[in-house]
């Protein structure tokens, strides 16, 4: 069993435009975040264009 002693107050699901913007806005205010994204590479087109 692994134990992680680090604490992050905010977890953001999704590294799209909204998730990344939220992470940046919180970071500017001193709030640590973790962004979870299931894609391995950045997408070149918005999802509506797939």
C-alpha cells in the first residue's frame, strides 16, 4: 500500500480550455491544483470537429 503525504486541495477533471483556465486562475491565487486528463497528447481540433 502506497501512502502519499502530499495534499492538493483541488483536482480538476479535464485538461481542456476550461480545466486549464481554471487551474491557471487558481494558481495565480496561490491554490495548488492537479489537472487529470485521459488523453496522452494535446488534441489539434476541438471535440466538436472529430
